[in-house]
């Protein structure tokens, strides 16, 4: 019964081909000599050179990186707090509303989130004079609002699988709640928090629609620049940029994935040792 | 007396007498604790930047357009001597009803999203099933492979399909070189391209919740069914599908809801006649600069999506609750 049927295996292979073939083709054509992106004209790395001379793209990438890093840090703090409240505080006043608010941004169409945040920023500027104009600040706030939902889910589901007895034991021994969190809970859920940070970083780095609404003159992030280029047609230097981004993500995800698996193994080993020592 | 000691003493004094202690005692006396603070920070953030904006969208959707910045008239205005005028207009909503473009876009968005969701489910279920039934050593790698496209740029993955589908793209070049067709098939800027784009982009969102549900499924139930003479296909529909329903619902909602309001895919892959409401809202806002109508479009979209969002949240709660 444990064997996969041929149908399932075939569907799996087809599914993965569907997911990866476009990416593989895009990488292949980034080394194409010809300007006609999909007609092979010989191997060349000239588009990479062109990419690194394109000041507009480099500037946009740096701006995107700064926003993504700020967003990820803020979203991780907010998301961890929300995840902690939802997973550990039982039933408190306003819990259903917090649950709703914390998970709705996951599925909310981006055009709605973007439009509503822009209208808020405009109304706030009229009422209290802040935020003055739109740019890095408004983009970061907007990104934090939708990406904290992802961190919340990651942290909440990690806490849900975590045995509460360790925290209770520390509490019984007289540790105050804040101390329990920093000494016991935080180190255990740290990999989940890190994963949440990376997720928030990627979401922000990638976002086009919400950014387009809340951005101002002079602050075009990388997706905004790419979108305006792509609308005019396929261009080989975008293929080169895509290849670099895919390779960076693949390397990073693999390293992080291996690190997580090793951590898990080490933890399992420690648990086994502890059990053996007790016997 | 050394400096660190002084500093330590100072800190101890502040902790004992300073405003922190006073504040925390005061809060404690009123029944507040650290928990309140932990809950209050994300709560206030979401109330300010997620809940309040919807109220503002609602407000602007019933105001009138004007040629200024911001391009809408205030609802409440002080005329003179403390006389307050409140102007609410439902013109924008009437406009949405009258112009067939809007309700056609809503229907088309819902249909496109629903069909894409079904296709995602049909491809995603066997994939998730296959991963869950793979040897344990393979499972993490295969999951990582599903996740990887999700971590890479959404925009660039949609862009990759332009090069494949366009008239002198990979598919047409291949088919013409093989002599199967003489003229390129028009695929880019059609509904076909849009479906491919949506299914391709949202497939990981379908596979992950399905995998979580299928992995938890108790194999012995299927063995018992087989021993009692149940055919595999029947066992699949009578046992596997009902027991993985939370995953199916979560996956379908994760695809359907964002797909209804999708903008990037119809803008890059869809044709001029593929009316999607996300694109209509975008054009109303950026091209026509009609903020009140764009707000009305958003509010109606929200009403359309309220029920799917509630279904999603319930299934999400069940999945998180099931861990305990």
C-alpha cells in the first residue's frame, strides 16, 4: 500500500516539469548572444555585463534590499508577538478579531490592500501631516502589514506543535513570563522566526502591486522597474537578472534547508541522550 | 568605585524606583500584564494599517470625484457658522451597476479564478499525494522543490511565460521547426495564457496545505478498506478525500481568493478582452485617476470575497487547532 501508483508518479514528474521548465528556459536564454530573446544566437555573457552597467536597475535593487530588510525585521517582531498571543494566551478579549486581522492579509487581493493603504496614507497626511509624501516609509509600513501575517502563521504553527511543559516547568521554578520567553521559548522557535524573517524579506523584495500604490516619485523598487520594462516586451538583460535572482534564492534556500535539517537531527539526538541518561 | 558598578547601581535604583516600576505596578494594579502589551502591539498595528484603511475606502467610495489632490470631495464640510454639511453619494455604485463592463469583469474574474482553482487542484493533489507517499528521505527535498518557485520572484516567473508563449517564442519555434504548424499559434494575450499563468503561479499554494493534510492521513484506514474489499478508487473518494478536506479547502481558498483580484497575470499574459476586476480597479485608479470609483470597485470585490475569506479562516483555524 505504501508504494506510489504509476499515475501519481507520472503526475508528480509532470508537475515538477511544469514548475521548472520555464525557469530553466529563462536561465538558458540569459546566455543567448542574440537580442531576439528566444532565437538562439550562440553563447554569451554580455547581458550580465549590461545588467551591471544599468544604474537604474542597480539603484532599484539596492532600494528594494533596504526596504525588504527593514520590513522583514519589523514584520518578524510584530508577527512573533501576534503568533505568541494567538498560540499561548488562550481565550482573551478580542481574540477572534485578532485572528481575523492576522490571517486576512494572506489571501486579500493585493489591489485592495494597496488601494486601502494609499487612501489611509493620504488621509493621515491631511489630518496629522504624517507620513509626508510617499516613499520608503510608506512602502515599508505597507509591506510590514501584509508580511507580518505570514510570520504570524509560521510562528503560531511552530508554537502549536511545541510542548508547553518546558515553559510550564520554567514557570513553576519561578521564572517570570518574559524570562521564560527569552530563555526557553525563543531559542526553541528561533528557526521558525528565521524562516519567517526570510519569508517576509522575499515577499517585500517581490512585491509589485502594493508598492505601486504606495510609492512616490523617485522611489521605484526593483519589481516596479522590471514591470515597466517587461510591459514593453521581453529583454535579455531581464533574463540575466532573473537568473541571478533564481540562483541566489536556490543557494540560500538549500543552505538554510540543510541547516534546519541538521538542527532537527541534533535536537532529536539530544532528546534521545536525555532519555537514555534518565533510564 | 569602578564605573560599571556605578552603572549597575544606577540601573538597580531605576528598576526599584524609576518610572518603569511605577508604570508596571500601576498597570498590574489595573489588571494589565506583559500579555496585554504583547497582544496590544500587533493589534494596534493591524487596526491602524489594515482595518482603518477599509473604513476609509468605504468612505471615499461614497464621495464625489473632484479634480484636485486628493481627487475626491470631503464627506463632511463646514459651510459657515458651524453648519456641517454631510454629502453621501451612491453614484459610484450606481455607475458600477449601469456599466456592463464592471459586472462582466466581476463574473469573468470569478469564473477565471474558479477554473484555475480546479486545474490547480487536479494537478496539485496527485503531486501532494506523491510527495507524502515518497520515502521519508526524499520528502523534504521534494517539498523544498515545491517551495523554491514560491521564493523566487512572482513577476519574473510570469515573465518567463511570455518568452515561451509569444508568436516567435519557444513553443511556436519548436512546433514550426518540427513542421507541425506553418504559422505561429497566437497564445500570448489570450485567456489560455492567463490560465497557464495563474495555475503556474499559484500551484505551490495548493500543494503545501494538501501535503500537510495528506501526510497526517492514517495509512491503516486505507489498508483496512482494501482488506474489506474496497477498490482503491472508491477508497480514495470515500476515505482519503473526506479526511483531507481541510487541506483541500485551505488550498482552494489560497488560490481562488487572490486569483479573483489578480492584476499582474492578466496585465502581462491576458489579452485586452480578458476582463479581470483587479485590472479594472488598477486602470480606474492609475489611468482614469477616479479614486471614488476605484474604491467602490474594491468594496464590491470585498463583498464578493467575504464568504470565501471566512471559509478560509475557518479551515486555517481547524488546521492550527488540529496540532494540539
